[in-house]
């Protein structure tokens, strides 16, 4: 640590010198020097912690982006297969029907004096499933029924993010969610959750103390919970949180701001 000698005013490194290299004055046992060293050490420790926190936040953002990409890729694959498979099935049915018709006609062709009416052959094709994805809207602490699962926002808190501070006029708010798998099979939500105030999307922030809501796999009949933090305006009157699943279903939560 660079300090100034209180006798001659020279600047030198106290870590490598036990006395002033210019006038020879010793600073061991000097309360002023020791206090300065202690203050500098605290500043160094604080800077190191802030750097570590920033690194952890960047890592969390990278992991979040990776999961988002995986979710998009899975959704694209499902859409792709969902479009291709019905086409193949339709072609296969048509091919089988054509072959069957040819064989049936060949085996049952009438004699020259018998009139044959081919209008009696009727093909029945399966109807396509045109069901729309489930969408719903609920208020705070109201459970949304989403078919294979339920989800509810039952708590909102103003949270502290250590050395990080919100922008002027904003605050950090964490929303607590509980998701329950009501199906008979394991559930992999692959979902996204956004927060908006007056039509403007708020920025999601990494949490330090609270458990993050990021369910990956929920066994049948069990639940997963956690918090998601957003930087929101202090004067917001209402929060709009939208949870969307990879199958296209969504639920919107309308929550009044009771914190400001």
C-alpha cells in the first residue's frame, strides 16, 4: 500500500518497506499508518467482493441465456415434428388406401355384364386436433389451473442485492411463485416469466439471498417454488407478470403494488 511519511512527506510502499526509504523514519506501531492500512484493506476487500458479485451475476445471466436457447430449440423441434409427422401420416394413409383400393378392385372386378359403381368406396380420415393453447388471467394469491400444473404468486417483497443498487426512482422487488405438477408424469416446464409496468417490460435481476424460481423437473404430484427479482419503478401502481410455457399456454398475474 502506498503511504506518505508523516515526517518528510515522501511516498513509498508500506508492504515492502518497514521504514521511510528517504528519511529512515519507522512507521511500525504508528496508529495513523496502521489506521490507513486498515482502511485500505477494507476497501480492497469490498472491491474484491463487488467483483465477485459481478462475476456471479454475469455467470447467472449466461446460464439463463443458455436455458432460454435450449427452450427455443426444444420448441422449434416440437413445432417441426408437429408439422412433419401429420404430413407423413396423411401420406401413408393415402398410400395404403390407394393400394387397398387397387387390390380390392382387382379381386372383385365384375363380369362384363355387371355394372360396377365405384362411388360406394368411402374413405374416412381422422380429424385434426385444433385445440387452442390454454390462456388465463388471475389476481395475486389466486391459483391458476393450467391442465398439467397449477401456478400461483403468493408473496411480493422488496429485496436487497448486496452492493448493487437500483437506478434512481426504481427498486428491487422479488415475486414468490409456487408451481405444482398435477399430472401423472414428470413435468419439465421450460417456461419464461416476464414483468411489465404500464406496458414496459422490467429487467430481471439476479438474487443473492432468496431461492430462485427456476424449476427444471417436477415429479408427479410435487411442487417447486422460488423468487424472481425485477427492477421496477417505485411509483408503479400495478405489476403484470406473464408466465408462458413451451406448449403455448400462458397465465397473466395482475398484482397491485403494496410496497411503495
